């Protein structure tokens, strides 16, 4: 059972979705767009707000909140995103990746499904202070640099770094988190 949870009274969360076996699925625009399109759909239709994000080759991080700070709705929205993107990305892998990926999804399926794309946890960490928020924001934006994928955070395509550091548009519509 996950010790990190979305609960009433906490408005802002740092979340992580990780692919089973840390498989590198997010190595092309099409797979990343499945995530960004789903986030934008949820922004438009499910009251989701995204403050920051990064899509790495095998996981993604985001700072998120509900537009009205409704914890239960945020929980359901994130569950819906995981279910929808998990199905779409598993299907994408069947068509575009090695059969090893599909085998891994089946191996991790469990009793309630035929395959599992995401590891079971979202690991939602409540953000209580501006200092902790800044730490998570920096962690998200510097992740591609730490992994040697780019030299500067704003150079990573599927990240909010370019928006927050240079005012460039990014793939997800972002919302400020005011303190």
C-alpha cells in the first residue's frame, strides 16, 4: 500500500509516473505527445492544473493541482490519466517498439488486467512550502541535464523549463502556483 497519498488540505503535489522495468518508451515525439495531449485534455475538461513537468525516457514528473483544490477530484483525474495513457502507450509500443516491451507489460499485468504500462505508484508528495516547491521545480527542470541528455534545462523539449526560464511556449498549458 502506498504511503504517499492525495488528501484533503494539501493543494499542490509532486507526482511521478514510472514505466514498468524503467523501459525507455519516451524517446520520440509521438509517445511523449500521448502524455502532453492527455494532460491538456485534463486541463480543459477535468480541472487539472500543471505547474511544471518533465517527460524523461522512462518516467515523468509533474507538479499538479486541482483548479478548486478538490483532492478527491485530483485523485480521480490522475487515475484517469494513468489508465488512458497506459492503454494508449502500451498500444503504441505494440506497433512501434520491440516485442520485449509488450512482454514486460504482460509480465507485470497482475490479476486485474492483461498488461501494465505504469508501475503501480504515483508517489504523490504534498508540497507545503515555497522552499520545497522550488526544490521540486528545480529537480524537474534539471533532470535531463543530470542525466546528460541536454546541457541546459530549457533545451529539453518535453519539459516546462523553457516556459519558466525563457517564456517560450511548451506542449502543456501551465498554471502558476502562487505562494
